[in-house]
C-alpha cells in the first residue's frame, strides 16, 4: 500500500504488450499473450474495473514486456452504490 491509499500489485511475469494496454479492461478482450492460452477469458480485468467503478475507486495498469505488470487501485474514495 502506498500513499495516498493506493493498493499496488506488481509481478515479474511476461508483461503486457504496449498495444494491448488500452484495451485490457474491455469485456472479453485478451491480448496477444492471452490468445495463446485456452484458459484466458478476457473477463478478469473487466470485472476488476467494473468493481472499482461501482465502489468509486480508480484502477490503472502499466506493464513492460519481459519485466512485469503493475496494477494500481486507488482506495481514496469510499462512495458507491450498496444494496
């Protein structure tokens, strides 16, 4: 966790190609790495974005192929629709 209230998740995996980054939060989108795997659905990051949007939190992603990926979830807002 970093200030101001940001959850940071980093890995040292294969990374995401720069041309895929703008679309990773789209429902059903799998980038070049995902299309090579039968287990990729393209729904995981879309769900993360949707949950963050509902809770009023931000989510950003950055990546470098061969180095890893970093996801930042801003937790500063505590507004949202709860039922």
